[in-house]
C-alpha cells in the first residue's frame, strides 16, 4: 500500500492523507473461500515453468505460485484459469522481468500522480482561501478517487502479475537482508508490498464504521470548565470555556504555568477531571453539558447555578452522578474487533500490532520498546525533574509531566517580528519570489535553490498552512501559506518555512530518487524532522540573530521532558493492544480495568520514583488511544529521529547539500535511512546526549 499514499504525505497538517486509518480503507475486495485445487494446480505450474525456463527459475516460480495462491479466490477463476494465468504471466527471462518492472514502475507513478492531482483539485475549495465552502465542495473534498484501486488491480489480475513475479518480504527480511539489497531489489519489495493484503469490502466497512464511531465519540467529548467547582464552591475557569479531551485539557495545564495566581489550583482540577475520564467515574451528565455544575473531587453534580451557554438543556435531563458506562473502552473494543477481522487477509502482518510496527513504522516493536525504556530510565530524568522543581518552586505533582516552562525570552517581541515579516512579505507572491534567496541562505547552491523554487507552487491557505507534495515527476509540490490582509505575520512565516521544508524534501525524494517506487521517506517522522531543521533557522532567514545557546538548551530540555512524558503514554497504548489480543472476549468494563492497571504499572515503574506518588492513571488520558489505533508510539520515535537528523546537520555544517543527500535515499526502512544519513540506526542516543549538554548549560546559569 505504500506507494498509493506515501507520495502524498507531507506533514501532520496535510489534509489528504489521514494516516493511519485510510490505509485500511483503500482496500476493497470480495469474500474469501478455501480452494482445494490450488495446491495441486500450483505444483503443476511450477513443474511446467521449470521445464520451460530451467532449474534456475525454480525458486522464483515456487515463491510466485505460493504468493498468488494466498490471495486467489473462487471468483478469480477455476484451476484451468489459474494455471493459464500463471504460465502466461511468469517472467522467466531477465529481459522480460526488467520490462515488466520498468513498465509497472512508470505506470504506477502515473496512476499515483494523476489520482493525487484529482485529489488536490477536488480539495481546492476546502484547502485554499477562496471564499465560501458549499456543501457540494465538502463532498468533492471527501471523495477519494483512488479508493478502489487495490480491488480493481486484484480483479483485473495486475496484482497477481506482481505477486507472481516480485517478492513479498517480512520486516525481518528487510532488516536482515535489506542492507545488502540493490536499490532495484528495494524497489521490487515496495512494488510487491502494495498487494500484500486483499481485504473483503465487508471487513473494510466494519473498520471504517468502528473508526468513525470512535472519532465522533472523541470529537464531542468536551468539558465545560466554568462548571467545574472547587470544594468551596468557587469557579476557577472563565465562562464559556469548553475544552476537548484530552488535547485542550492538557494544553490548559501547560498554559496555567503562566497563571501565578490560580494556575496551580486549575492544574489540580484538570488532573482530577482527567482521572475521572480514564477510570470512567466521570458522571455521564457532565460530558459536553453546560447545564450542570460538577465538583470532580466529591463527584457531586448539581443543576448549573450560572448560565454561560445558549446550548439547550437535553430533554429529561436527569441531574445525577451516574457514571459514564465504560463507553470510552467500548469504543476502543469496537475498533479492536474490526481490526481483528483484517488479520486473516494480511498474511505478512497478521495482527494490528504487526501492521503498525512491521509495516507502517518498520521498526520492530521490541526495539521501539527498548528505545522508549532507554529514555524513561535515563539518569537525566531525575536531574531534569530537580531543575523543574527549582523553577516552579514546589515538589512535582503528576500533571507536571506536561511542564511547559522551559522557554527563553527571545531577543525580539512577537510584535516586532510581525512588523519585520509583514514588511518583507506583504503577499504570498512576495514569499514565493523570495524562495531562491531563502534557500541560498540555508546553504543550497544558487542552482539548487532555483531548481527547488521551480518545483514549488505557493497558494493562499484557508487554515494555518500545509505542504502537499506531488506524486509524479514534473508536477509541483504545493506550499499553502496564510497571509493576512496586513501581510504575513511571524507565526505564518514560521509555519511557511516549516512547510517549505516539507516541499524541499518532497521535491528531492520524488525527483532525485533513483526509483520512483522508492519516492518519499520511511514515515512522517522523517519528513517532520527535515522540515523542523529549516524551521529552526527562520530568524536567520529574516537576517536576525540566531537563537541564543541558552534558548537552544531550554528547547532541548523541553523536548527531552516531552519525550519522557509521551514514551510512557506510548507504552500504555502498546500494553493495552497486547492485552486485547490476549483477551479477545473481553468486555468494555474489563478493558477499562485492564487499562487502568496498565497505566498504573507504567507510572509506578518509570514516574513514581521521580514524582514521589504511586498509582497515578494519567498516562491513559490520550484520545489517540481511542480513535487513532496504536499511533502514539510515533510521537516519541519522532522526537528521537528529529534529534538524530539535527545532530547530523550540525556536524555537516551546511544544511543544503546534507538535506539533499538525506532526502534522496527514499522510502527504505527507518534504520537503513538513518544509517545512510548519520551512520547509526534510529535510537535515543542523540536526544540523550543533547539533553545532557543542555542540562549542564542551563545549570550553569
Ligand atoms: Zn510538518
């Protein structure tokens, strides 16, 4: 499945991709039946192919026949049709195989490229700052012309041509042998991978339904903060403040460090709210409801004594503190049951856990676990914790996993920067014209800078901005940037530089990679790391002084602490998926209890010694756990990768040539990409080394 989506990936902000869920939804097919004739027919085919092409083709013939047999169904044809297909489509001579490979590569690039063009055009009204969006615009934006390609390719048997001739590989094989493969072998592996699953339409429908139910549950999970009351009855939060769990709740905790008067009380209240969501002791009636007041300590609920919303009270509103009935876990369980139905149709990765780690991330789960544990058990953790205690002037409390105070005051105020940027870039066109100049400042040669500028189109974004790469050569990458009527502001500029970093990566990794089947990067963490490198130099682009060493050190400590926090969250997510696979018949209540136990265990092992408090459940609060299916481990891995890339850039000096060298490696395994880029596989050392240096530097001040 890689090539159909990878080329379009750019940024978490790119609206067309929807990783990881839509990957599954691209696949459609019919019901599977076991066919008794397949084995003898396959043996007959191998015999005849060896007779025709010689003993040297036996291994290829056996592999190909085995691969098509795994996916062949009754409605694909009977034994005679199967034999006829295999004999007609096996490429027994190298020259035929080369032709087949080249033609598939070229045509798949065209297919991807044009599908992506349609997608981009259909989304135009939704994505660009171009006037009102009508209901039909939304339908265009939501339509995916590529949705049935895999199904079509199995039906017209092009998928079987690939499976008959090119090898499906396991992650173990790609890791163990991939370092010795030629680039062509890598491209062949990626070609075959596109057809490693044939999932029945009914199963895809179940996955889509579960995922949309979970999305809708999470997207309405608001807490009306003005209605949170303290034990003394006071209200800490302003009227109308409605926070979506968990994102807004967590970000409010972060923002509250700046509120010296009520910040601490607010943070404690939010922790209380979060814990009740995780344990599902939250009263059902307080969810997204401004009609009741709630004391989250005693769990007492009353009709709202203050009105701060026009939202009508639900009919027959019963003001009781009856708990939410484990709905959070019923949603997760629904997702699990749907994903489990995919398992039999995914022979190379027969569990959701394997699909996430072996196929999407391509880093074995045990290695990911080991990297996270390396961060969690680092001796730097208690030292940074001490530093935080010094800065906040009190012992740590559990919500301080979201400590947000490692911020340096910049040399310029936001208003000064806004003025500088608005003058320089009054329009998106002004920014576009300056791209070659910007890239030269970042160390690209004048020729490369112009080449890149020629491959990047700049459009006015409706939202904050995003990058949309091309999916075939000759097409431009699109930089979507926001420009106010008064000119670009600093925030918009900072985002534009980040998105332009994606466009530069997209341009190199599509146009300079040796095989378009390898276009792209291993996963989103890599393109994010490269984009952040450019973003980190935004002040120099403006001709201002680079951030001071101290502010860089604080930023490093901020990233270190965030990685420490999210590593535990990721381990909870992983633990819960293992528990579900180990207990396939579980109820929502059992899943709730198991999640609480897993969250406490991880806390007790890696956080309790630092925070001096046991049995905290907070690590289970992330909404991604419910609606994004084992996505959370990508966050800590992303931090580690960013530090490795950044460290290599510093070592190399000039960004331009190094960026290009890294980006044109293409979509191989993360470890192979990173070894090519930095000499080492993906790991935690770069982050920990940088944090150590940063800690020493900050302690000196
Ligand atoms: Zn990005």
